[in-house]
C-alpha cells in the first residue's frame, strides 16, 4: 500500500469512528448542519481538485466539540497550541484568548482540530488547519481550509443567505465564494451585535479590495 492509499485508509477509519461518536456529542440540529456541510465540502473539493474524502473528514470534525462544555473545549485547544509541530495553532490560540468578546464562540474550531489529532491520531495538516480556522478564517489558510470555511458559512440552514447561494456553490470561483461567505458571516455578526475576529475582518477587507481591482 502506497502512502496515498495509507492516508485514505486512515481517513476512512477515522470517519467511521467519528460518525459513530457525533450523535452523542451534538444536538440534532448541529448534526444535521454537519451532514450538510460535509456534502457541500465534498462537492466543492471535487470542483476545485481537492480530495473529497479529506474534505469530508474536516467537515465532520469542524463542530465536533461545539456542544460540549467550554471547559473541555479550552482544554483541547490548549493542548494543541502547546504542540510544537503546529506553530500556527499556537498563534491562533493566543489571538483567541486575547479577544474574550468572541473567544467562547470560536474556540471550538481549534478544540475540534485538537480532538481529531489527539483522540483519533490524525495528523495531516490541511484537515487540521481547516477545522481549526473554520470559524475565524485567516488570510494565510490553505485550499482545504478555504473550502470548509465556505461550506460552513454558506450551508443552507444559515439565516440570511442570498437566493443565489446554491447556484454560486456550483459556479463561482473560490475567491468569489470566500467573499460571499465572509460577507454573510460579517453581516450576521453585525446584525447580532456580535464581536468579529480581526482575522475575519482582515480576510473580508482583502477580498473586497481584490474584488474591487477586477
């Protein structure tokens, strides 16, 4: 078995275990959202020449700890931030702690990546990054992380999405989808008078500027 097949076999095994765990960890509406995000993420991966199986794993992991106690979420997040191999996660953890106004809302992403790494032994960076950054976004995230961000923010159960969202998921470029996703996220948070992560605002401003150059 070559390395690619070995990783795919690992993903399939982790997915099987994760799918068995989620019904006891997530409330029904969250689980339905997760299934939907997984379908969208896999479809986008097909469109943008990424591995749909890895995208599916990231999607099923992204809200794995969202409904667990905050104490547990912070514990997992701290454990991953202390792991020397992934410096980007330490920076993310520090940024989250520095912004208590929204920390409790976004810590589950980093916690979910930690859960995937420590509890399931999965160590491929693209999926871990996607899970860790799916709430905040970031200018430097990779292709799979962008894909999961879009799939999560444009999932049909989200309130306030435009009528053209479903068509956009099938036709628009990744940059256009990212702008659509971050615009929806920022709009929702402003409507709720919620705090917005600086990395989300940076991503929004950069995409707006890029779109304005066309």
